């Protein structure tokens, strides 16, 4: 595996602190009461926001999951999530959320299927999302009134891999229209020309459709044309948001290195740039840490194709210092990293997955903008869009505050700190890191952070689509500029571990991000001598433990970036 140079590039001094926080019972169950008791860092002043744990990529019997809709909802609640989205494949399926065939007359005396060829027994997802899934979501909102449940779909992106997408609206009609028009696996044509609040519907899913003598002829477009339709899908959701037709939306690309026709797998860096340009308020990130964490190749990635699988359970685009994610951040793009369960079937039942919230969580700071005493789904989506979030495996941490301060100005994750160049040379930028870990996680372990890396890279500005650098997926300026261990942090009066790091004489715009792990530097088959994660295939091949044991043994968290911009 490639080794990454670790240097201390900036003049700096550091002071520090340590951990405590989320809930867990042993193995496969969690007490909700225990969850609420053991999260003192989560609840706080609504003006500052609440830290909420969530998951937006999971499957039920509606598509290719192996358990009922209500069962999956109960697991989200059991494992202490505050918000989640039912987000499973577009296309067409032959059963409902309980696994009952749409043609089973004992439950459906009249065939409920709309669209082309209802007699074949496959209901298109545009209909099930609108007419069946959304009512199920409403029922579960009533069952779990203190939780927020969103309507989503795992978008089969034309020309690409999958994508976790969601729309916050008063009903399921918007997500239904989105899936009908843009999902590459939805071949229904029955709604073409339909006038809706979102415009006139027409297929833009990477295919052309013709009817000849009662038969539907489907032709795939070129890969470039498919990508153009995917960009149009991002633009459509942005338009609906701008017009006020939806309250919020997100398009977060999934298992991005896994498969695809592009040079590096499911997506190239220029694809992400196109998506973000078309829908900056909805297309703002990807799942850097995939689900399927108990798959034999951890994440379900091929170890012989693309980049050789995952690294510390994290995809190559995120795990590589100076790689694709850093290339996007080096433009100053507000492009963020998330994680999910991608739950289909639990590993104890022969599947590849943990339950939602059992192992991976995305923590998001959401603010009560309406000042009504409640954090709504659109406010959670705004938190995701702000970038003030982090993701974590195995509850290595359950609280993180990461900020940069210069004089009286302060910026948290996702935000910009704008400095005058003259003043930036006179007074330091102060990076502050505060974190906690829980007493016990869902495996019954007490997680302990071994070290945290502070990673930084230069911001050079947005790259034009007509520039040859638009396809460049590296950022050579990115380095690990400091590594903190338990010798460097102290515990404050609230039980947080605190690190303070001063950057003197900052002369150019930079971004800063964090990653942390329970693995020591140079741990055989886990980390190299610089502390970078090694390919998970090495651990699988050499440590002689099953995939779930290895996942619980090898824990990481990643923050989103802070952008520090120095004005000329």
C-alpha cells in the first residue's frame, strides 16, 4: 500500500484534553432510557444547536432488505438514533413492506399496481413511495414521536453507482416524481406528460423509450448522456428547493468507489464537481465510510478492482490524505463526508450488516431556527447541509466540537473563517478540539481514542469545467500537520478531552479536518508507521477473526472541514 508522507508544516504549539458519552448495552440491544442518560453532551442550548445521531441509508422488504419496514424502524429507535430516512432502491418490486406480494388477493383483493403492465406484479417505486411507504412513515412517526423519520430513495444514478437521496415535504409526491423521472431502474412511462406541482413529468434516467406495436423498446444512452441526466436530476431537486416546492433535500452519493464505467469506479472527481455545481444546496457530499461493514471485504468493495477495498472501513477517496476528497476541499467546495449502515440483513442472521445506529452514526448539529422548541426534519437537513457534522464507527466518540478562532471570530465544521492577511500574521489561528467517548459501546466495549490527526491543505479556488485540472483528483498540499495522543489532552470540568493548537503566521487560505482512531500507529495489518489505515483485506487475511470482530476492533471517526480564508 502507498505510504503517505506525514510532516509538520506549520509553526505551532499545542495544549490539550480527553473523552466520555453515547449509550450502548451489550451486543445487539440498547435501552432507550440508558441512551438518554448517557448523552449529556448531546442536549443543550437550542440556539447553539443539538447534536443528533442519524442514518439515511437502509433497506426493508419493500426492496432488497430482508426484514419488515416496522422492524427496521424499531431498530433505528432501539439503537438510539434521533433521525433516519427510509432510503432504498428505485425501480420496481413485487412486494410490500411486510413482504406480501402485490398480487396476493388475501391482502389486496384488487390489484393495486399502477403504471405499465400491472398484471406482471411489479409496482414501480414512484407509486410505492407515494402510496404505501409514506403512510408507513407517518405511522412510525406517531409510534416514535420524539424521532424524525424522512422519506428517501437509494437513487440508481444514471451512468453511476447508487446515491442516498431524500426529500422533506408534506407528502410523498415530490420523492415520487423524483424517482419516476431520474431513477435509472424505473422503466415506467405511464406518467410522461403528467402536470404536477413540480412541473411536467418526463423521463431523464439515462434511457430512451419507444412503444412499437404495444411493446416498450428501451435503449441506453451513452455514459456521457447518462451522466448528463444525473446532473439534471440534481438540478431538478435544487430548482424545487429554490421554488419552495419542498422543504429540504439531499443527494449524498453512496459506496462511491465500488463499481462503474468511470476511470476510478462509480464516480470520478469531475462527476462530483458537476453535481455540486448543479445543486449546491442538495448535492453536498458522499458516504465516505460505506455500510456493509461486516461484509468479508468490509463495505462490499472488491479488493482486486479499483483501490483494493476499504481502509479502516473507509473508502479510498476519504482515507487517502491528499486524495479525491481533499481535491474537492482544496477548491473551497463545501463538500462533506457522511456514513450510513446500508442495512439489508444483520450479520447474526447471515447478512453483511449492522443494524442502523448499532455501529456507524452520522452526528449532525441541528438548530431550532423556528424557535418552536423542536428540531424538525428540514432543520436536520440544514444541519447536514451546513457541514457541522462528523461520522463515527463503534461509538469511538459520541461528542465532538471542532472549531477555529481568530481574535473574536469563530468557525465550526463546515463554516468559513475569513481573515485579513495582515492580521493573520500578527495573531495565531487557534484550533480547538473537544471530544468524548461513551463508557460502553454496542459491543460491550469501552472505546478509547489512541490518536487524532489534524489534516490541512491549501485552498486555491474553484476549478472551471473547461480547465484541465477539472479532472484532477489529488491535492498535493494536503498533509497531516499534527498528531495528538493521550499525553497531549486534558479533561475539562465537563468531562471533555480538550486540545488547543495554535497556527502562527498563516499566509494562505487553508482547510482543516480531523480523523481519529483507537488503533496505535504501526499496528500490524491495521495502520502504517505514519498512522494511516491499511487496506482492510490485510486484516481479514492475516488476523484470523471474523468480519464483525474486526469491525469492532478497528474504529475511526472523521470530521468535516473548517475553511480558513485569508484575504489578500
